[in-house]
C-alpha cells in the first residue's frame, strides 16, 4: 500500500522561507509526474508547481521566481522550497505523485501540511 507523508509546514513571517518535503513509501515500481497543490480556506485546490514525466516543470504564475520544486536523491522524495513568502501563500499544501505499482498506475496524495504566513 502506497502512502505519501508530508512535513515542513509551519508559521513564518512574510518574506521568510519554508521547505516542504514529501516521501512516498510502499511497493513502488516507478514515479512519473509529481506536483504540489494548495488549498486556501474557501477556495479550490490549485496547482502550485509540478515536474512532468519528461522532467519539464511548470509553476503557478503567483509563485514563479519564489518557489522551486525538486526531486530528492532518493527517488521517492520531493521538495518545495518556498522563498519570499507572502500572506496570500497561506494554505494547506498537498503533495501528489503519479505512481506505478505492480498492479496499477494512479495518483496518490499526501495528508496536507499547513503553511501560515503572517504579515
């Protein structure tokens, strides 16, 4: 059974930085696309950053130049480096991985980690 566990959220002042981590465990054959999403209160979940299966990246316009998504040296890990944080970045952040196991290929989600940016 595959599980994604996130860490690294917290409270930070505007202009500060945080680094989110996500680690997948279980019987994983391979990982294709990965991404970070966020959901603020009263809003829909939105894509923040992603690495596609061809290794190209895309970012939401609101985070370009401030956030960086990356894969870890351990193939089942991923990170989101967030710099120059703004109050509008406050949200619950979720990691997502397109994972292939021996029996299926589907998306998996982390449990979410709260990021709060104070002004």
